[in-house]
């Protein structure tokens, strides 16, 4: 209209406008997409709307039956990318993350958050005591059992169950106010003290020692064998338990048999830290900080009964310990091959599936059709879809609900999650950042 002047008051500025995609990235917890619960921005759902997600919010609303997440997908279809990006975004909201990193690929994320991974390697400087008192006696015993089973690669017989229990009590007594260590346990098992012999009603010390010799030698391997120097003493100083991200880098072990034992010991220590936190929370009434427990490529270690037992405990304890376990593996049938057919490890691994509240399914191979249909209750259309997903696309399944999501990353996040250095190439459809170009030589 001619002559109509738009008057602007002093100090008034034109409003800032941005696309909804930018807005959701800048204010992740404000996004109203997804299932209507607040969460961090993940990407776009099948309808083009924002997909936001927070497992605890969805669990509280009974949309997820537990806060545990299983991430499936063939190699290089962006499983790790999703996990790292998610942890990075959740970090802004005070969530803590523990990561067992068997490939040694979390350094860029750790650097971005301003922490350093703890490298566990034979002859290294980092040591963890998996039987610290912080988990309480019950926690100590549970973890000592897992470590013993991991090391023996079998279940304990009744004599060993009883032997381990009295050995732990003896070590706690002898250690006074200090923490007992694995070498202490080995010592008392090989040279049982009088109260131990009486505690299991053994006829004599030699009888006790004979019944527990295999167990003692298996634990001794942790102190003297290929894992020497990692778990045979008190935990090294300098681990900040309040750090937003605690990464244990186990990549030095490669795919050696000891990896399962190593993972169990780290998991045991981690669980003890969380149990202590729960005790403090129960005493003070201050709610526990929510934490992610990430374990990628879990198929490599589930055949080990110790790992399977500890993982099962972590899954069951998720509500009590305020944790969300995030596991990644290629396909659901990896859990079937977790040991000999019908073995306890297989049964435990299979039991993890019903305890998961969310499956994030990246590209699947055709041999997974039946499992997706029968075990996860997916329709034929979804099964077809899962076989043809592109990198970064995933089918999200939470109980009866499912949707297709394309994850989105910022340039900074792509730097943190880039794992194709060895390939010397950038994946199709993924615009390289200047750092990637510099790193790979273009
Ligand atoms: N949307 C995407 N498009 C193309 N490449 C991607 C995308 N998301 C991630 N990538 C890249 O693909 C590579 C493999 O991803 P990664 O998450 O490590 O795979 P996985 O853990 O499934 O084996 C990484 O270098 C990552 O930067
Ligand atoms: Mg990966």
C-alpha cells in the first residue's frame, strides 16, 4: 500500500528465520517429532518430519519396554556413525557414556568431548581391579564369577561356586580396609585358609585346593598370562568417574581369545562403579545420572560365557542402575552363533533380545528374512525394506511401533565418525568435509 510506512521501534530487530531442520539441530530437546516425547534430533523419518529420540523418555512413556538398544546392520552401513553421533548429542544434555571399544575407533569422539580413551594393553600403564569393594559384596561376587567363567570359558561347578564365595570373603578380611585383588584370590584358592575349608565343609585344605585348582589356575592366567599387568592390582589413579565419556580401548588385543576375558573384566569394573553409584543414590535420595553402556561388535565376544553372563546382568539391571545398554552387531542371528548350539551362552545371548526396547536395523542380508519376520515380528514390506536400506538409513522398531529414519550428521560429526581412512575413499552420497579431504588426500 503506497505511503504506508512500516515503523520499527528502536531496538527492534528483524526476526531470525531458519528452516525447521536447522532449528531442531540447534535445539535438539525441543524437537516435537518422533513419538511426541522429547529427545535429541536424529534425522528425518519416512514422512520427512524430524525424528527425535531419548530412550529414557520413551521408556517412561511405556513406548519402549526397556531403555536398552540393539543396533543391527551389515559392515559400513553407519551403525557406529549413529552411535557416536547419538552419544555426542546426548553429551550436551548431561548423559554419561561408557564405551568398550574393541576396534579403537572412539578417539575422535573422545577428543571432540575433551577426554582421552584409556588404553588397556599388556605392558601398558593402565590397570583396572575388577573386584573392587565399590560394588558391595554381592556385586563383587557376581563380577568375580563372570571373570572366572570368562577365564575358564565354561560354567562353574558347585564346588567352585562355593570356593569362590569363601575365597572372596577371606580376601576381603585379609585386605582390611583396602580392596582385594585377583592375585589375592588366586593365593587363597591355592592355599586355602582354615575358615575357608570350614566354610565349604571340605575335609581338608588339600581337598579344597584340589577341587578349586582349575579355577585358581584360570584366574592366575589373568595375572601372569597374556593379560598380565591389566587386572592384577589396584585400579590406576586418574579415572574421573564423572567424566562425560569413559572409553576403554581394547584394540591392542586384536581378535585374540583373551578379548572376551578382557571385555568381561572391564564390564565388571564398570558395573561395580554403577552399583556404588546406586548405593550412594539410595542413601542420599539424589537420582543417579543416566548413562549409556556401549559395546560395539558384540558378536566377537558373546561366545564367551563370562561376557554373556555380564551382559545379561547389565540388561536386567538397566532400570536399577539408570543405564541404557547399546549393543551393535551385524544381524540378529549373530546371537544364535554365540556358542555351541543349545549352550548357555547362546541362551543368554538370545535372552538379550526380549530385553531390548529398541532395534535400529540398518541394511540386512537376505538370510535374515525369516528372523526379522519371526523373531522381530516385521511385515513382509519391512523385511523387503531392510534388505535394500542405504547407508545411514534404518528401520527403527520399538514394540509394535516402527518407522524408517534417515540419520543426519553435521560436518563436525562426520569428521568424528569417519572410519574409511584405510579405504582412501569417501562413501557415495557423503560429501567429504575439508578435514576428510586433507586426511585422505582428496
Ligand atoms: N549417510 C552416510 N552416507 C555415506 N557414508 C556414510 C553415511 N554415514 C556414515 N558414513 C560413512 O560410512 C563409513 C562406515 O560407517 P560406520 O558407521 O563406521 O559403519 P559400521 O559401524 O556400520 O560398520 C564411515 O566412514 C562413515 O563416515
Ligand atoms: Mg562399526
